[in-house]
């Protein structure tokens, strides 16, 4: 069974300061990990994806995340926050779900972290 | 433009009145899925489809049906809606499972 925990429901930063959004996961096999962003009244958009090629993953809009297997973490960071970064962020773990009829990937979403950026 | 289109954007209905939320993608994606988003719970998968005529249950399938008769369309059907199905619904698609998901703009459903 897989699960994902976003450790903060809200994170508040000032414009120009670093952003850290924390995500811990558990899985049985070798998971894929994703970060999505949701701006108000919009659908979700992929920021980045980890698939085991490299532990440091670079995404869009200056975001990156580091996969740490020993800590089962996949924290999202950005060196300098911009007002347009204010949004809801979701960490997603996707692992192989084995059943008698075969296997499939079921994504599990975290509960989300609301990023607030102050001028 | 590559996109996932959901309709309607907003829907208010009454308990027991059957409804369908449509979803269409123009990217020739094999994988499509439905999610509901509730405050403080994130997104939960309702149903998914690996390809035409292949559908399977996600984490919260009770009270929902889907069909995949054509590759581009994946409607969500509520045969007898109940108030606990009031939620924000998203359709998403990807080239294959476990790939980047493209999301629609969402359907806000209220069941009275």
C-alpha cells in the first residue's frame, strides 16, 4: 500500500525568499513521484516528476525537488518566491498495485499545501 | 490546442436525478481518469481507463459509473446522486498510465 503526507497544510513566505514544501511518502516498490500545482479555479498542472533517473529533479517555473530514499521524502523547493507562485501544491506517489489479474499504477494524492506569498 | 474539456463547469441537481459529466481529450491519450476533490482531502481517484473498453475502479468508485466507448471520451455517470457526492470533479488524461496527467478545468457539482 502507498501513502503520501504533506507535512504542512499552509506555508507562508515573503516574495523573494526561498520556498520549501515538504512531502513524505511510503510505497512497496519503486514509486514515481510527482508535484502538481493548482491555481485558483483551475485544473492541476504538472511541475515535475521523479522516475529514478536522477535524485534531483528540475521542473517548471524554477521549482525543483530532491528524492531521498533513506528519508522517504520528496520535498519541493524554489530559491526565490514570486507572487504568481501563490497556489495549492499536491505531492503524488504512484506505485505498482499488484492484483491477481495483473498490475496497474494508482496515483495517491497528498492533501495539498497552500502556498501564500506576501509582497 | 492540446486540452481536456469537461462539461458542465457548474451543476446543481437534486437527489436521485441521474446526471452525466462529459470529458473529452484531443491528444490521443490512452489513459483517462476521474477524481473528486474535497477540502482537506486532496484528490481521490474514482475510476480510470487504460484504453477503449477497459475501465477499472479507483479509490472511491461507489455511486459512480463510467464508460469508454471511444478513445477521446470518458463520461462520468451518477445514476442516483446523493448529497455526499457534492464535490469538485476533475477529469485527467495521459499518454500512458503513470505519465504526466493533463487535467480539465473541473466541474463543481452540488447535490441538494
